[in-house]
C-alpha cells in the first residue's frame, strides 16, 4: 500500500482536518505543491534526472545552488533519505506517520527541505509560522522519540524559487519555544480528530 494511503495520520492530514474544521478550502495539488514535490524528488531521490516541463529552468538553477552549497553537502553526507516513521500518539493513541526528508539518527537530527518565495532570511522565518512548520517539526521530532530514535534537532532548509535562489536555514531544538508551540498545535488537532472521527481524502476507502 502506498505511504499516503496508509490509515495513519500525517502532518498534511492534520492540515486537511484544520481546513475542514474552519471551513477553509482544501488546497491539495496546488501548482506550488506540485513544484515543491517534484523538486524534492529531483534533489533527494532522482539525482540523475534532468528537469523537464514548466519551471524546468528554475528547477535546474535551484538544484545547482543546493548541490553546490557546502552546508547542504555536509548535511546530506551519510544521511538517511525519505525514511518513513510510524508511531501511536502517546496522549490519544491515534496512529501517526511521517516521511522524513533527511535524517541523521546518530546526530539526533531531522532536516526538511522547503521551496519558498521568501526574499530574505527574516521572511523565511516568518513563513515558518505562516505555514505552521513549527507544528510539522514538533510532530516529526516527537514521532521519532516515540519510535525510539533520539531526535532533538530540526533544520528547515528553504530554497528560494526566484533568482538569486538564496538558501535559508532555520535550526531549532526539541526544547525550544518554536517546537513547544508546534506541539500544542498538533496535539489540539489530534484531540479534535479523535472527537469528530475524521477520515482524510488520502486514505483508502
């Protein structure tokens, strides 16, 4: 069974629940999401593939910037790529899952790559709250802890979609305010999930 179809709760499913609860439009498979997913695949899984189609030139420039960056190369070296984690939430007992872009178990580190329109480090940091990356980071780190993996650091790498394709780095610790805020968000949503018996669109009927 495909990872997305497994009847376990992913961070994206929590977003779908939140939109459902507040009557917001569900924005699945938007052009930005499709672009970001394709970029992830080319960067982390299909390194030898050549970008094609709409946005291919920008994608190639972004890939070149990432692959030439010493910090990214240091992070990617000897890392586990696109690893799935499965756990049961300790408070609700609900089954959860996460797919980690980059993971270094020995370093207690999880890294997530984002494509962004931010024009500065500050704008990217603000977008981390706007898009609730704090919730994602807390969900991932707590999930790793519950699977027995000691994860206490989370890095968000933001690659600018427009020229000059700046690379932004946000690193947070498991005991930071950023993670604490995100933890409250995902736990509140899991409680709501339990109350309403929500079923996301990605699960197999």
